[in-house]
């Protein structure tokens, strides 16, 4: 039998699970042998860090009420604070999601609430080495990528820690019996009523007969995969930072996507899409389809993903866009005057200024009243130092994506003369001389305010 306390201390110290910056730990305690070992360890721990217990009554079994009572009495006896959530999973679970996944979401949401309540920095779960093996194979069965093979890390970036991850279930049970640590047993764990239980009770015991050190082998592989995932995660986040603050959250620069390794591009695509969509994310096939689009597609080519989302190839970017999203534009001229003007999806600010090199693109000379609208097919413009051409040709030359052309507003005078074009400047005849009075116009998309 292994020394459980020694393994927990070794894990905490080696992986800095409880750093000096730790303000406290929320212990996720179900009442089983694993979580009661975790609670007992913190009660006796050599280090001094505040902690509290968070317990969830899932309402899935008739024994849940007795287990909650047992844990409340144990905590009261040992002077430990406890918060309990009655979740009623069966009646509140949305359709289209498994009981296991919904319960997991409820658990971590509750743990975060308790962490915030006490001002604590960490959450500790009682996952052991056998749990890590189960998660490894469950992820493989579901068709996961390397991130699934990485399994359960000893700590996550959101300060969820797993102090018992070096301990095996059999040793934990013996530890409880030897040290008189009470615990409850969920008998449904021994019934092959779900995929995880079939894996736990039938498949893994057979594999352990083939390799008695199966859990150690899986743990080593998961640790290596987790190291790789941390590396690629840093590469993705560094890339996002390099793109700059002005990057639209649904866009990625094509030049980077075309020259970068597939392993980075695929993770970058999934990272950005996960931040936009509430769906389950990009599948392996969808990710490969997007990469093929990047390498072989033409401007405006698109592929359908899921939930109405498209990946669309632009001149310089790859863009994720909802099918229901319409192009933002103003078809009928709207009047604008000095000050702030509410123009549908835009805010247009007009003020008096003096034309200078730093603001000349925002300036023009014209008499009020003025009007704004989006481009029409007949619009033509002659920018400073250039030949006259249609606005459409200008957009094509400057590679303005088709979905953004409606927001390139045009300013007109009362005679319907084109005065100024957003992002380009004044038309011939309306240029302000440097140092002379002029109107300055600033247009803001309300969605970006």
C-alpha cells in the first residue's frame, strides 16, 4: 500500500498546487472515499491555508439526502464550513445534453460561486489516477484529439487543482479503512448502466490484466500530451496578441494562416470559433475543410459549419459569420448636422475643426445640410492625387471585403454631390486646404462601441 499523504504532499510541492499566492481552497466533496480523503488531508495538513467544503446533492439517487446529512454532520464535528447545492438534475437538465455533462457544468458553476463567496483562489477536486485513466479512454471513445489524450492535468489555468491525481483508488480505500475515515459508497458505480461504468467495470479491468501498470502508462502519455498542449496553447495566444487589439474577434489574417503549421492553425481556428459559438465547437472534418479553404479557396468562397455559421474567405482575412447576419448599410440618405447624429447602425459625429495632416482624411469643406448613405452603383469619386473611378472599383482595388462595403458611408451635400467617403477622404472639389476651417467627421459602428 502506498503512503497517500506522502503522494499528496509530493504532488502539491512538485507541481506548486498551493502557491504562496493561494488565498484559500474550495474542496469539492461528494462523500466518497476519494473526496473524504481529500477533506481529511486538509484538516490535518502541515501547511496553513483556509478551506471550505462545497457539496452538490444532484437529486439522482434516493441516498442523496442521507449522504448530504452525513457530510454536514462530519463537517460540523470537525469545524469545517460547508455549502450545499440541491441541483435536481433530472428535472432541470436541458434536452440535447447528457446527465453527466450537465451535472459537470452545474458542479463547476457552483464551485466558482463558492470560491467567489469566500474570496478563495483555488478549487480542489478529488480525481485520482484511475479517474485519469477513465477520462483518457472516454475521450478516445468520443473521438477526441490530443487535448483529450492530455486527460486530467494536475492543475488547470483557472486554478482547479487535483491533489490526489498520483493516488490509485485501491490505495485510497485502504487509506480510509486504516485511518478510520468514513465515506459513503455510490452503488450505481458498480452497475454497467452507462458508458463510463462499462469502461470502469469491464474494459479497464481486462486491460489491467494485460498490463498491471496501465494507469502509470496512461498517466505518462497524458503528461506528455499535456506538455504539448500547453506549448501549442501558448503559440495560439501569442499569435492572437500579435494580431493586435484592432482585430475583429471573428477574423483571422490569411497571411498568418497560410504560412503557419497545420497544428497551430487548427488550434487557432478552434480557439477563435469557440469564443463565438455556443455550439460544441469545430469538428475534425470542419477544421480540415477550413484549412483546405484557406489554401485553395478564392475570395468570398465559404463553407457551412454548424448552427448557421460559415467560414468565409476574404481578401486578407478568414471570417466566421452567422448566416442570419445581414450586411450593415444605409440605403436611403439620412440627414446629419453638427454634433452627434444617430444614423441607424452608426453614430456619426460632425464638428468644426482645422484641417491638418493628421486629420485631413476625416475632413471636408461643404455647406450644411449634409446626408449619409451607403454606396450606390453610380457613385464615382476622385481622391486627392488620383484619377476618378467608381467607388466599386476603388473598393475592389483596395480589397475591401464585400460584407464591409455597406459600412463605408458616403457624405452627400444638398445637391446630392458626393462629398466624402469613409476611410478614404474628400472628393475632388471638397478637399480642405491645410490650416483652413473644415468639418471633421467620425463614424462609429454601434456594434463596436
